[in-house]
């Protein structure tokens, strides 16, 4: 593609009245408020990283600092996720497009991609080679098995030693099932849906069918269970390994129907239409809510709790949230408490119920005034609580970093019988737990600014349950030499945390600041290989051959190159290779940004030549091998003034890179210092989902031009 053809394509989209009118249109057309996000989210993960179940492509055995789940080894964060579930050593995620993704241990085929190879980054679940599972509406994870609901059909894969895949033809094979098979739920002509929960070797499902028509139409809800029944977890009145079943069996809750189900390791919970909680299965620690230790093979009501709206049990403890009328929700917990996982401020010792309690006990969470609990997620020996302000709290075992307290290496404390704040997570929408790892769906992010006059580096926390909103402000613990500018944020150390990449404007030299969340924990230079030049400027990052790569543009010749980055034997960042993307002279426009998205890389060109096409934007794809893909460009139907800087990042977690523009050209025009977030729909702008970011100080309408957006963490 040459510039003449580029200009011809761009002219029909020109704004005839010039930049001043264009900016005023942006203010009116884009609006000043963002609606609630309708698409998916990114995932923060922490705790045990056994077999790579945190999904951040790291080799760490654990992390107490919540990190981002990555989309690929050299890519950015996994996005557009609407649900996540965790097993012993693997994780399952559902995207808004109905696809299912897994990572972690795969010895039993629980990743569902036709192999038994572990993966530390997400892989897509396939029905067969080349045929992805699509249309999913719900996912679950057992000990070493996985599940996905597609309407009223349930698919399962992984370990089947006790029939937990629920496929009558397979029976109880004990073999790895590496592709999804259908669970043998009773067939029906009625439309409906299924949600389910999985224990260690069993599963329990709630089926909702729309029966009848017209004035007789009604929804019938039925509970089915299958798999291991050693402790009566199938709810059939018996408890023995010999009564396990690969065929889903109907479970009856006396004369009522269930509205929710949850599976513990070897017991189950259900809420009925009246808000009562029922339990069945093992009761060694009081997890089934009965005062006598033993098995409860028939669903039995849990005394002392009513008006339940949510339940959870992954291990051998049980949790419920209740709400009465206009009162605030209340969290209750019962069962095993040997690690303080009930969050009641005490740690139980061995006794009648082996270190637990059968009595639902109210739990106090030390959140700010007016902040209430909205979801609880039980892990094996810990629990998470999502609060109404998007914060997350955790209680129980912390030997693997389950509490998310922000430590590198060995956590500072082993247990906490009180709920405490999980660090580096804000704006969370839901939480999940299991197998020593915690997960939060969130669109939280931090704007990192740099004052080019003083070198001060402030950041703003963004993230809320209703859209983009500043929630707090702080400072990265470092004053930069003003000769250096922040040019990118990237996962240099393969630990799921972004570091800051800095470039010297006089020499071109690179250095880095290693961060733990927003806190500086180290830094140093990146060796000059192949070379440094003051005329070469870092413009973004890409995913080249599954490696993190920084992208340069030579401002004199126009050439664009990349360096792939890795770690030396000493564990410090080094260049591991490189190549040329665009030859000298092929483009005289400026690269506004380079970023990975949708399985490709993209360069955003910005016309700063000052001719009739000044301010025009073009997106050009680059293959994952670094090859420039001619003829596949996309023209943006708007212009951006010369002198505005661009940062590209998926702000709202929908899988589409978004634009953050800042007018820092220093001119005294009316837009000086203005900053906008433009939420994008693929490479098409979604104007109605845009927001102006106001100034740093209270009441400021713009951000000073000596500040610029350095990065997003």
C-alpha cells in the first residue's frame, strides 16, 4: 500500500469543518458518561500456580499478588470473559462469544483440547480436532474434570474414574477423556437451560425446562447428580462407593423445588423456592449442617438459616448469603474451620465435628461503611467474598498465597481467620476459588502518568461495577529522570505483573522499573542489542512468534523494527532477537501505536505530515511472525489532531483494544490537555461508549500538557 492510495481511501471520511469542529463533535457525540459494560472482563488470579493454573505463563509456584491471566505467551491479558471456574489444578473460563478456554493441569484431559499436555496459558476447548465448542452458557470445574452447558445440553471431559462425566456409554472408565462428551441427562422436547456445580468426583446440576404453552406455560426445575456416592452425595438415600453412578439421578428436596445448587468436595447444597438451604453428602465437619458427624445421603434442611440468595462450597466448608427485605445481605458459614476459612475470627480445633461447626454462623467483613457482601466463593481451605464496591476479601489458609496479600515468594502469614482485603484488585464483578487459587473477573486498570518537568509518576485506579470511574490515586514509588520517558508497560518478568519500560530521549537507551502491583521492587538497564539510536522511538508492543516484542520506529527514515524480549540466565530482561517490519521510506507517517489483538498484531499510523490528510488514521496488520501484511489495512472514519498522543489498551475487557488520546502538544488551543477514552468495537469506534478523563487536580477540566499517559497497569 502506498500513501496515494491511502489518501484516496481516507478522503470520504474527512470532517469538512476541520479539527476544531471535529473535537466539539466528539464532546457531544461521544458523551461524558459510560454505560455499564455489557461484554466480558479480564481475570486477575493469585495463589497456587500448580501446573500453570493461574494462566499467566509464569514458572512461579505461587503468587500472593493478583496477576493477569494472559491470552498467549507473548500476548496481553485474556479478555471478554463472563465466568471462570477452578478445579484442583486447572481452570475453565467462558467468554461472551460462547467459547470455552482452559489452562493448567491436563493429565486427565481436563483442558478438553485433545491432548494431555499441561498449559500455562489458555487453550480453546474443542469438540474434535478443528471443531471448537461454541454456544456455551455456563462452565464448571471438578477435581480433574470440566463441564460446559450449551442450552439444556451439558458437555463434560477429563477424569471419569467415578462416572463424574455423566456419560452412560463411557460408564466409569478411569481413562482420560480429552474431548467433550455429552452428559446423559434425560432427553426432553421442552426448551430450557442447565447450570451445574462439580465436586471432587461428582457433579450436581439444576435443569430448568419451559413446559406447556399459553396459559399453562411454566418452568419446571429439577436437580440431577452423578458420579461418586461414597458419602451419599447423589442424594439417593444410600452412601457407598458401590452406589456411584455414571447416569444422572434425580434428586428430590422433600416437597419443594431447588433454585440453586452448589457442590462441595463430597457434599452438596441447594436453595429451595422459599430461601431455605438443603444439604446432603458427608458431614464429618458439619459441612452438611447436621450436629452429628457422619453421612447425610438424603437432602436435609440446614437449620438456622433462611432467606438465602446465594450458596457456595468447593471444599469441606459451606457458605450462604441471606437477604431479608430491604436489609443488607448477610454472610453465614459452617463446616470445617481448621484454617479459619469460615472467617469468623477463630480457628477450630479437633472435637465432635473434627474441627468444624454445623451451625451457620454470621460472618463480619471489615469493609468500609455502607459496603456489603454480594458474592461468596468457597475454596478448598479458604474463601473469597466480593463486596458491593468491587473489592475482594479473603479468609483461611494462606500457605500458597490464597489471600492475595501482595507478597512475592513465601506469604508473610500462613492463615487468617478474619477476612482481609485482597491486594491489586478493584472493580471486580465476580469471584471464583478452588485448589489454592483465587480468581476475580474485573476491568480494573491503572493509568500511569509522568510529569515530564519533574519526573513524578502518579497513577489513578479505574474500575467500578457501573463503568469507568476513578476509585483512588497514588504514586509509583519512583521519581524518573526527566530525560527518560515511560514508553510501554509489559510483562517483562513473566510473572503476570506489568513492568514499566523507559527510554532516554537523548541516547535511545532502554531501562525498566519492575513493579509488584503499583510498587517498585527493582529496575535496571536493558543491554543495547542490536543497537540504540536517538532517532529510534519505542511505539508499542506485539506478540511475535509467541514472544513479547517491543516495536521501534526510526523517526528519520520511517523504518519500523521489533526486538523480542526474554530473561537472561541471571533473570534480567534482554533482547533475544529482532527483525524489520517496514523498510525505510515506505511510510512517512508516524506510528501512533503498535499492539496485539485478535490473533494478529496491528500498527496504527497517524498522518502528521501537515498536508490535506493531516490527522488521518490507518490500521495495518502485522502477522505473528513479524511480516507486514500489505493490502489488509483499515481506514478509521475520523481524524485526530497532530500532536495528540495515543495509548492502546483493552480498557473494558471485551477483547478489543481501546484508544486513550491526550492532547499534550503544548499549544494554547481549546483542547489543550484534553484526554479521551474511546471504547472500540474491533477496529470500529463505538462513539456512544466514550468518556473524557478529567484533570489531575480537583475540578480540573483537563490534564496539564507536561503530563502524558505513560502506560496502563
